[in-house]
C-alpha cells in the first residue's frame, strides 16, 4: 500500500507540473506570439533600412549598383522598397528589368513587374547579355518609349514566356526586338508578390501629410501601420529620409505586409487547440509511465540482495539517487564491494601462497639438481687430477711424468671451461648483459668457425657443406652469435657419425635470415626435444664425457637467442638432427 501511495503522489505531482508548464507555454504563444513576431520583424526591418540609407550615397551614382542593392534588400527582407523624391516621384522601385537596344540604338527598359509568377520561366530561358529577344507589350509613355510593360517575351529556340492573362489597358500593344544590354532577373525565391500593393501605398501616402513631412525634415524615420481600404490588407510602412545640406534629398520608402503574420497566427490558434488536447493526453501517459519507475529500483535492489545471499558479490546496483532508496543502494554496493574485495584478496593470497610454495619447491629442486649436476661434472676431473697428482707425488717413472702432467692440465682446462660456462650462464640469466649489435656477414662468420673447428672435423673425418643465400647479412651481437654458432657446431660434431656431412643452410626471407645446421647421426627422442636446452641436460643420461661437453652449451645458446628475440628450435630429420634460428636481416640498413 505504501508503494502505491508513492506512485499515485508522484503521478499527481508530475502531471500537475507538466500541465502547468504546458499551459503557460500555450497561453504565452496564443496571447503574445503575434505581437512578438511583429515587433521582431519591424525592428529588424528598421535596422536594415537605416543601414541601406547610410550606404546609399556610395551607390547613387551607379544605377546598376542601386538596382542590385534594392534587389538584395527585397530578397533578404521580403519587403518592397522604392527610392523617391520628396514630392513622391519614383526614382527607383522595381529593380527587376531587361534593357534591350533596338536597331536604331534606342534603349528600352522592359519592366518585369507583371511577370511576378513567371520567375521560374525567366530563369529557365537562360537570358543573358547579347541575346536577341522579341517583346510584345505596351509603353507607359508612348512618346518617350522608355518603359515597356511586357505581355509576351520570346527568345529564338526557347518557348515564349507569357504574362498573366486578362491584362486590360487603354494603351495599344506594340512589338519590339533587339539585343539585351542589361538585365536583372529575380531568383526563384526572390520575388515579392506584393508589388501591386506598393503602388497603392505610394498613391495614398503622397503627397505627404504636414505631420509626416515635419518628422522627415528632422531626419527621423516615419514608421506606421497602414491598412488598404479596398482589400483590408494590413501592412507596415517605413520612410527613411536621406539628408543633404540639412534638407531631405531623397526618401527610401519600404513596404512590408503584416497580413501573412495575421494569417499564420489564425492558423496557429487552431493548431494549438489540437496540439493542446494531444499534449494533455501525452503528459498524462508520460506521467503515469514515469511514476511506475518508482518500483523499478526496489526490484533491482532485491535482485542484488538475492545474488549477495549466494555469495555473488560481482553485481552492482545501478541506482544513483539522493534519497533513502539511493542511500540503501549505496550501502548495498559498498557492502558488496567490501565482501567481494575481501573474498578476492583471500583467493589471491591463497593462490599466491600456492605459487610461492610451488616456486620454492622448484627453486629447491633446481638448487639440488644444480648442485648434483655441478658436483657430478666436477667430481670426475677432480678425481682424475687427484689420482695423477698422487702418482707424481709417489714418484712414478720418468717416462710417465709428462703424460700425468698432460692429463692434469687437460682436466684442469675442462674444469676451467665448465666454470666459465657456469659464469656465462649466470650473467645471461641475470639479464645484465647489453647486446652490442652490428651488421655482419653470417656466412663469413660461419666459415671462421668451421676453420677453428677443423681439427675436430678431421678427427671424425667430417665434411661441412654450406648453402648460403645472397648477401646473408644480419643485425645482431656478433660475439654472442659466434658463441651460439660455435656451441651448435660443436654439438653437431660430437653427435655426428664419422665420415658424414654437416650441412649449414643460410636462407634469406626478406627481413629475417634463417640459419640451419644439420648433422647425420642419432636422432633425439621426441619427448626430449624440449629438454635439451636445460642446463647439464644430455640425451645420454650416462653423461659420457667423450661424447658430451659441459652440458651448458645449449642452455647458453637458448638465453643468447632469447636476448635477440629470435625464433629458434630443433627437429629430427631423416638422417639426423637439425638446429635452426632466425636473425634479423641487416641488408636494408
């Protein structure tokens, strides 16, 4: 019952507020819109008329400029404008005309005032200066023959343009022809259909009344609403004086219709009645829908509480309000976030503890394995050194002393090599080594390595076959790559069968150079391919010192190539094992 009361109250308040606001808007438009629109239109017209008068002196010497500016004024302000003498004689009125020159050179101005409805036809005819046209109409003054009011205009190759039917005049019709020397045509949206009303206004206002003449003589503008007595059309008239030497030299007579505003306002009144009814119904419906929203947050909060009861704290209430419901939503979200954070922290702590335990076990296993491997690797040479040293101490025969010394030195060298590899491996694992990259030929570097290992190759009667692409230059640390290639070649020699070949392929893949070293020998079990890169790892678990090195060579290779961010790997072939790596090309540098 409580929630229903809130819904009803919210509906009533919302509907009332919207209805009051809507009523104020409608009444304001019904009561004040017409006055506001008229005031705005007349204020703007007055400003434009004053600006026109201030620039008139710049144009008055050029009839074309005056006509053009009058046409723009009519177009922009949808008003009629004439320039008169103080006595009311028209100097400029309708600017739209065509001037043609007859054969004898006489200039005739063709007024387009009677062609108000033919603006589209005039534009379609594409009249221009130099065109020859034929015009039928009647002269305003048969003696002067300056202004012709047309009934029909013809242009060769274009359909004739006829004025409105039913024009009756006491003057006889005449037909003239000639070339267009000047024309000013209205645009499709530029013609004001109130041109005839301007003529009636001029006839009624002039001569000016003494009161109007006195105001104009002061340089002030006359503004007054005027209603045509015959048609009852409401209009607004503004007369702007142009002063010279303290006297009125010309008058700018502007005329704009107010009838359109009245007609539009009458239609708006009926429109507001219909829209008022529709708006009233719409407000009630929207208020009802809006008031129903009060139940939505309660349902949402209930869903959050149900999820929290199942220990699911990931859901959040979307309600953000500054009331009791909003406060409850905030409290539930805070509780959910706190419980969710605590639960996640416990899970993370548990996972971290598990990872720490596993990491500790791995470290311990690695330490044990490393100690075991290092002890195993050092135990044999130390035993040999000790045995031969004891032999020297016990005074072995003179013929064996030199052999004992050689064995001791050889084993010492092996232990030194093992220690160096262990130190190198430690540096690489610490990531403290910075690469010194340069561009060098990998094929030339390979040739140098093969030359250094020539005695090892001769011991097993091995042959190295190189297949190199054109210009196999790489961008890498030359010293480190030399160590990589040396270790892989030594590994290939150790495990190659005697009297076989070691193939070195260097392929150019554009931005990468691939180096592959393949020997002929025993293959590596598939399950051990990923383990050969581990320290002290050998495929033969017996650790035969005759076939294996220190057991750190491939581990060093792995770390160096990872520092270069290179792709590397090993795969079994039909006859042996192939090691491969990718190095960035240096040919484009």
